[in-house]
């Protein structure tokens, strides 16, 4: 805007002091601007000719009022002298590309006192240095999504990294604003666009995504909001994607409020700004419309009658309906192009108008795509960030799943260990209870097993597969031993039989005893009905087995009779061996190799008699049996009812 268009404050009488409402540059705070601007470049509208421009995105005015223009879609820099009717291409202009003499949608430019240009080649992710009158530039910063560029009085360069959200000072390669990722905190930026550097080297940043202007002083770790920062909108204290900023010597900020199509003046320290001018275009087809306005599709002549919001243009252009109408328009254009040449010799003037209309429509579409280009870049960057976060979250979820799986395995092992520990605790508890009872030291012990149903259920469920009897002894200084019973069977007998075993335990007198243990072991399950149909079984030790050597640990490996008794015998409720949920198992050691026929006698002795009397009676019976055997007489003790006994071995 030409300063000549400024409406100055009314003349006043001479004053000794200057009112606070009037700045020292003569522009009062209440000044207004002429709403009719003067075109100083691009006098012939949209296009690629030297008197035309295509979406200029950055300008620089030198001390001689020479204007340098970043002509974005034409991929060139145009130099425009004061009062000229056309410009001069001073950089680029060789189509879009990555070569040293090409640009790909440049966005901003500054020029030093020697005429050397510094150009943001945005889509090539580089900053180009282009010496005056050279036909190509050189890359000074690469892999850098540059949007805005500014220069201080010492001609140091400041460039904004659009995708990484910071401002870099060059050639010092120092981050001077942002650098803490995208965000709205005071130490962050959100897609910084154009910049301005004042005489104090303070940096003013058009913080696009955060709809605010940030000021970063030299050496500051965070910036301050000098304009906007109240969310997106069109109120006096808001911006809608501010694209560029300029600051005068008094600290007044001038902002190109992009989506609101206006220039806003924001005095230093003010809470809101004032609109200097609103940018409009009489051609509805040529304007980049604000989001709220509905526009007709450029292909309305070819059947696409939709009216679209600005922020829905890209979606509409990608729709199948629009694509179908676009193909139809191109088909008509190509057909006419082949049948009737365009030019002064065309016979039908109306067809020339049709060609012009089609070409105009294509130009409109190109312009619309260019209008959306910057938004597409922002959407793409947001998509990349979201995708990166999704990948990161996926990695975290995989780690969490792995951790859950490992924890589950640990819990399974812990559960198994708990079951084993519980079984051992039950066994220990039983042994402690049994140890509290009177022990035997004559090589014979009767074990009362209570809660038979519960113990059988525990065995079936693997909660406690086996139980131990209290220890007993062959003599006060003899062998220490116990019984081990598997209620639901062990090994091949599991689920079918009671398994009963004999266990030698480490005792205090083992060092003076004879080893291996070589005495017959006899088991008996008592019939509790008085019928004396006891279950009796026995075995002789295998002296080569470790089970009968001197114990090296608390107890040896159990050895005995895996199929002592079928479970089917004790499972019926009226069986004679389990009464009151208890059963009695006896183990005694045959130290004298008593005759087999004496075993029932020993089992049936009245257990209420003193031990000494029982032992004397047993000794007498053994002598009788041996005498009868030596004389050839068959001796029978009728009271034992030997024929009614079940003797397995």
C-alpha cells in the first residue's frame, strides 16, 4: 500500500508536547487508510507474461523502491522498477524443478545491499543464494522446509523451518526461535511462515497454526505474544492463519490476516487490532474465498452444479462427480481442437469463445489448486506427524502386549509354584500334626488318616498328590522311617489305585546302623467292621536301590506298592475300610523273618494290650508255628480266621 494513500490526522495548532495519540512518524493511532489501492506490479492480472503474476507469496522493497517478487506458481523472481509496466525475471523462470536455475514454488525473498538475493525454494527444501545477473543460484541451506526469510542490518539471514517449527539464524546456524517441537507454548511455534527482524534484532514470527504473532528477543528462551493468540476467528483480537508480518519503528505490528482477507494494524501493547483494509476481488472465479463463503464449481457449464465451501474445495475436486465433468470438459476441448484450429482464421467466432472459455476454465482450476497448495502442505505435514505418532503408539502397544504376555507367563508359573507350595505346606502341616502324636520305636506304626474324602479330592485335583505319615523308629536308636500315600495313585496307578510307599529317613544313629536296609516291609489297611477282612501286602527291599541305602538327605526316594488297593473298594460310602471319614494303615518291619501264616495273627492282636504283652504273644505264636512246621503238623489258630483274610503277598 502506497504511503500516499494514508489519511493523516487533521492539522492542529502548534503544540509544545506531542499527544499520546500521535506517533513521531506523523501517523496518529486513529488514522484510516484509503480503501482503493494502487497496483504497482502485475498490472495485467493472472498469468505468466512479464506484466503478470501467479500467486506472488513474498516481496522485498529495496532502498531505491525496486520491488522483488517471489512469483510462486511461475517459479521465478521478478524485479519490478518504480513506475514500470512490466517486470524482469532475475532468477528462475525455467519451469519448476530441482536444478540450480530452477525453483519449485518459492515462497519468500530478501536482497542485500549488493543485490544478492536469498530465496526460500519451499518445495525443494532449500535456501538459494542468487548473485545479481547470474543465471543460476547456489544452495546455502539444504533439507530445510523454508517458508519465510528475513535479514538484519548486519545482513545475517533468518529463515523459518515450516515443518520443524523453528527459526534459524545463518550463517551462525543457531536456532533463535522455537525449536521445541510443534505447540502453542511460549517456547514453541506451529508452522512459522513469514518473518520480520527489527533494529534490535528481535524476531517477529507469523505463527500460522497458532493464529498469533510472536516476538523473540535476542537470547530469549521463549517468545511473547504481541498480537492475536486468541484462537482462530475474525474478531478484532483474532487472526485466521496470519501469513506475514511487518513492524514499524514504534513497535506497531502490521499483519496479513490470510483467511480473513485483511490487513490488521496492532499497536504495541494493545489487546486488539484495527483493520486497515480488506482485500477483495470483483471476479468471483478468481478469488481465493474465505472458508465461510460458498462458491460455484468452475465446471458449472459442463454439468457440475455444486456450491462448495472453501475448505471443501480439495475434497470436491477429488470427487468422482467433479472428475467426470472435468473429463467431459477436456474431451470437448480436445475434440474441438482437432476439428477447428484456434486463431484469426477460425471461421466460427463462437467456437473461439468456447476455446477461450475452456482455457479460462483450466486456468481457474490451476489457480484453485494453487490456492489450496499451502493448505495441502499443512495437511500433509499434519498427516506425517499423526502417522509418526501412530507408529510410535503401535510400537508402545507391541511392547505393552509383550510385557502382558511375559507377565501372564510369570503369573502362570507363579500359580503353579503356589499350588506346589500349598501342597508342601499341607504336607508339612500334616507332618507337624502327626509329629505331635505319640511316635513308635518298635518297628511298627498305625497311621490314622482323617478327612479321607477331602484328601482324595485334593489328590484328584492335583492340589496335594501325596501325604506322609509321622516318622517312627525300629528302636530308640534304630532306623527312622515313614509311610507315603498317594490317595489318587501314582504313575501308572494314577486314578485307579491307592499307592502306598515306605520311606527311609535320615536319623540320629544312622552312622552306627547296618546298611543297606534289608528287612521285609508289611502294610495293612484295617477293616473297621470287626470282620477282620484286612488288606495286607508286603515287599522285600532291593538292596541295590538308593531307596535303601543310608540317607544323604532328609529322606530317601519312596519305594513300595503302587497298586496297593483299587480305589473302587474305598469309594462306596458303606465300604469297611473308611468309617467316619477316617482309615487306618499299619506298617511293621519283619526283623525275624516270621512265617507268612503268622502275619494275620500279628494283625489281629488286640491293639489295646501293652506293647510288651503283644510282643510276647507274637513271639510265642512264631515259636508254635515253627515247631508245628518242623514236626509236620498243620497248626491253625481258629481265632485268626486266616481263610477270611486277603493276603496279597
